[in-house]
């Protein structure tokens, strides 16, 4: 009873999340039949979601009637749910213990779709910038901690050349 009242306080799932799950259901049909393991998995997931009556009705219909994944994908506009689609579709595809070749084909297409939307040059530039910043911060920290003169600086320098850094944790 407490579970139901908590669930009713949450707003119903949004459009992108709803269509993401519709795509997952469509994947379950890829081998020609929604297997019992897949049905059990989806029932557990949907049992923990805050759905409207209309959303529940559509999910129920989708379980019986395969939908066009490409058409459903056009309604997933939030990157968070586009990313989650590949994850949950992969879980579902393996829920019955067998990865059907058609399911595997669809999963590969979904992964490729995810990758095609990425700007790899920008990602590389961001990573390079982040690494350079981390290195700068590390070097700055190390330069202020290292002995700056005298015998201590000479010993520290010698040890570093030998591969021994007395300041490492």
C-alpha cells in the first residue's frame, strides 16, 4: 500500500522516457515473439514506474503488437533517454538468456545511431583541455611542494631521476 501511494505522488514518465520504453518493447518483438523472460523483465520495470492509464494501455498494446522502432525513436528527444535506450535494450535482449541475431542487429544499429550523434572532434578537444588543466594543476602543486633549494632540492632531484618520488602518495 505504501509503495502505491509513493508511486502515485511521482509525476508520470515524460515523453522521451515513455518512447524509450516503447522502443525496448519493440526490440522484444525482434525474434518474432516476446519471450516470458522478456515479459517478466518489462513487468518488473513498468511496475516501478509512475504511468498514466493511457501509457499503461499503450504498453499493453505494444506487448501484443510490434511497433516500428525507427518511428518511435523520433519521439526520444532527450539525450539522457537516447543513451538509456541502448543500455535497457541490451538488458532486455538478454533477459530470456538468448541474444537472437535480429535483436543483435537492432542493438548494433542503436549503438551506431548513438555514436553518429557525437562530435568526436569536440570530445577529443575537451579531453585534451581537461588533461592539460589537470597536468597544470598537478605541476603547480608539485612545484610548490618540492624543495626549492639547498641539499633537499638536490636529493629530491636525484631521487626523481632514479624514479623515486618522495611526494607521491
